[in-house]
């Protein structure tokens, strides 16, 4: 039963956020430990060690392609349990890995396993809500979810200093166990038996054709990929930038937390504003601001060394403030026309956007060695690509909404 105008259930929001936040915990808690892990497995190149962050996204993208269609056939809940089981096996591989290559395999498998709760959470939200109200719920879920990136690096550093980096993976497993039990006990199945689709290749092919029939769905999927790729450059290189370029080893978790708060703040504001202004207007406005901020940094510091830490943090703070108005709205707009194939739709959406983001992050991240300027150049390029993609399909709709609001 889809709901257009009801008060959000706090437990539902918290549970969906928890399903998605295990991904953030698996990524962000590891950031302070990259150097220590590199020393243990004899991988001393900080650029190569960034693969431990970016390659988990490869697994997330590939896994969604399978778990989404499976959830349309067998229900949402069984697929989540399969994902948690695979995540457990992959985490053990990471702890025991003797080399960077084997640990990367473990991280990819972690991503595949975690793609199940991440994708299914979105499918459950789409099963339950629709339209701007779905965007509102998605924003509140994301705002709740942002709490994990705020504290994860600090938690990861504390665990590493006290017990060793291996225990970061053990904490992730414990959190996954708690969430899976909570999900089992409290979340009902949202895919009704009459809507289950027998799993077959033809069903997936039909779902794919249906997905690509909707121009807006495709456009916002690609736009999400561009923006996620740009953000992954920051995520994968943040430890190198703040610890190696700026020498802020002890302060890195707190700087990271402060910047994550900017995303959480704007995500919460989006949840309170989206019903008034509409998700398309907010997304277009934020996308334009995102491009202007990144381009301003590129122009101001062209050929110059890194600015002072307060200047860099200020630019990143306002840059990420835009993200909270982008991610939830992008996903909601993309999913709106394809609610009848929510599982397959969420899978294809996540697969394309994630698979697009990984090579972007790996390519641009390779240039972030001596200065942070290439990061902002990447943010600007990806931002303008996303903006052009959006304008190609939504300009008329946004103008129509604005006209109705004036009347």
C-alpha cells in the first residue's frame, strides 16, 4: 500500500537507514586504517590503497543487478539475509588477506553482499511510498544514515589504536548481525504475493527495456553516477589529503565528521522542503550551485599550492551541502515512473550509477597526489555533465512546476 500523505514512522526510517548505513560503516570506518593496513599487507603506495575504498563500490554495483530482480521474485526479506551472509564471508577474507589483491577481492565481495540491504531498503521505501512524499522519506532516511559517516572514522581510529585494524571488520559484523535481527523481527514483507514475478532472464530483459523507456529515469541515473563518482574521489583520497598533504593525522576523523554533517544537514532540510518546492526544482537548483562552487575553486587556485585548511574545509562544506539535495531527489525521480518494477528498477539504477562512478573515481583520484586541485576539477567536470544530462529532460517540467506555484 503506497502512501502519499502520512506521518513517517520513526522505526521504519531508522531501520531503512540502518540497512543502508552498514555500507557507510564498511567504507568510512576503514579510512583511518588505510596506512596501517598497507603496512601489514606490504602495500605502501597510498594511491593503490585507495582501491580498498573504491572497489567496494564495484561490488555494490554488480550485486544490485542480481539482488534487485531476485527480490521481485522471492520477496524483499530473503534477499537481505543472503546479502548479510555473503558480507560475513567477505569480511573474514579481508581480515585474513595477506596481500592487497586478496583484500580487494574481499572488499568487492563485501560490496556485493551489502548491495542486498542497500537495494532492498530502497525497494521497500518505493513499495510503501511514492512521489514527493517518497523523496521526503528518502531524505529522512538519508539524514539518519549520515550519522554513521559522521562517527565512523573516529570509531575506526579508536578501534584501530586500541585493538588493531582487524577489529574494525569485527565491529562491522556485529552491527550487521544486530540490524539483521532487527529487520527479521520488525519489518514485514512489503512485496505482496500477487506482485511476485517468477525469476527468469526474460523478466530481467523486460524490466530493463521498461527502465530504458523512461527518459527521466535514465537521465537521473546517469546524473547520479557522475555525482557519486566525483564524491568517491573525495572519499577515497580524503585520508591521503588530510593526513599526508596537510599533516592532520589526529584531526582527520573530526574534519571528516564535520564535512559529513554538512551532507546530513542539507539532507534533513531537503526532507522538510521537498513537499513545498518539489524534488525537481530542488535538485536542479542544488546541481547548479554544486557546479558553481567547484568551478570557483578551480579558477581561484589554478596552478597554486593547496590553500589553508580553513579555506579547503569551507569549500568542501558548501560543496557537500549541495549533495543532500541531490542524492535522495535523484533516486526518487529516477524511481518514480518504475514503481511496478521497483526491485529490478532499483537494481539497474544502482548498477549503472555505481559502475559509472568507480572508473571516474579511480581515474581522477590518481591525480590527487600533491594538491587537492584535481579533486575540484573532477567535481566541476562531473557536476556539469550531470547538469547537462538533467536539463535535457527536466527543464520543461521544472518550469511548469514553477509556473503552477506562482499561480
